[in-house]
């Protein structure tokens, strides 16, 4: 069976890892790396034996599918063009910069019968998959995602950069509409919010607390959720977890979360290539990517509202 021909668009931090994994997949062929910074594209292409171009359109006719790891504002223009040319697309998260752009991507995929998958990488983390299989009725979440500061992704704030991973996971586990959102955020080292705390309440009573920071002194990736008579803890980075359960006789039992470790990006790319081959929807669909973006944008509005209150308070103190 012929391999799926895949190009990588964007040769930055994410794109170079896309290229590496696609180069390693047996059922995929890396046919090109595109980036307006041609020298950067050439450096990545040379590492993995793929042609490098400055404009992705030079690869049209040579690819069946593409991964888009360009800046967020370019996801929709590039993705829509690829889909219109009959190319299946995996677009990095967030799906787009705004809902109108996300809708353009969804419409293009639908109108041209193409696969559109969104790169919510943590859905493919084996520890998250193992925990999700145990989720029955999660009613309380505590999620922490902390990173040290890097100059990457400063075109978006910490909600769209980091927290959106966890929003997507929680939304996939809670079968209830959102009732209320409270959010605060603060810019520290960039022009956009670098640290944020969010409380989301669902109509079924579930509450989820999210903390995300890209100005931390350490890297933390942890999710905990509580459901009737059970507590499950997950460490994304270590790919492990624990389950605490209460027996009918009120005895507390502990067991490690059974996890078969693997590289999430490899699993994500393999799922995308399989979706292209089988002509089935991507594991994280465009609709799911849009839903995560919608909630993230609602959170940003709440953060901006809180920021105006704080600014007014500071101004008042200065009188």
C-alpha cells in the first residue's frame, strides 16, 4: 500500500518535530518542508531528507496531506487553501485566531470532503487516554500547566498557548454545557497574559479550575479529577497517574493508573495519517477544535473585564 505523502508547513519548534515524526512513520512519506524563512526550512529538510521551499504552494501536486504549524493567524488562510486543493490537513492548536476563521476551515473541509484534524496533542498522551477511560461522572477538576518563559507563541496569550490543551480535555470528559466562567490573567514578560487562573462551572454541577503560566520556574503538567467515590490524578510529563477509590465498605483502595507509555506526537501523527487513509474524521475534529477555541475566547473576554476593574482600582489609588 503506498505511503501517504505529507508536507510540513512551518519549520519552527513545532514544525521540526512534525517533520521528525513523519520521517519516522512507516506509512507516511515526508515530501517537503515549507517556511517563509527558507534557510530554516532547508535546515529542517536537510535533517530529514526532504525538499525545502519558501512557499507551501510549491508543494501542491506532490502531497496528499499537510500539517500546518504556522503562526495562529495563518492557520485559516493556509488551511482553507490546502483543503480547497484537495489536501487533508492537521492544523496545530488553536484551530484559528477567531471563530470566523475556524468556521471557514470547517466549511472548507466539509465542502471539499477533506479530513481536518486539530493538534490538541495531550489527547494522545497515554496517561490522559488511560484516565479518560476511567471517567464516569467527573464533578471537580484541578488542572495545572506551568512552563518556563520562551519567546515562542507570543502572538497569543497563555490561554490560547497552553491552557487550551486542558480546556479541550475537560470539555471532552464533561457532557454538559458551560454555565459560568470566572477568569483572571496578567501579562508579566509579554504584551499578553502570561499567567491565568480560570474557574468553569457546568450546568450539571461540575466545576473545573485551571491554572496556566508560561513564566514559571519549573515545568508542571498535572490534572486531577474527582467523581463519586473516586479520585484520579494524572501527570502528563511523566505519563503516569494514580486512582484512589472508596469501596462499598468505605475502605480506601489505591492503584496506579495503568499506562502504556508512548510519544503523544507520534500517536497524533499516526492517527492523522490513518484518518487520511481511511477517509474517516480525525481523532480531534475541527468541531472539537472550534469548541475549545470558543471557550478560550470567552475566558479571554472575562480576563479583559477583570483587567479593566484592576486598572480602575489602581487609577483610583493614584488620585
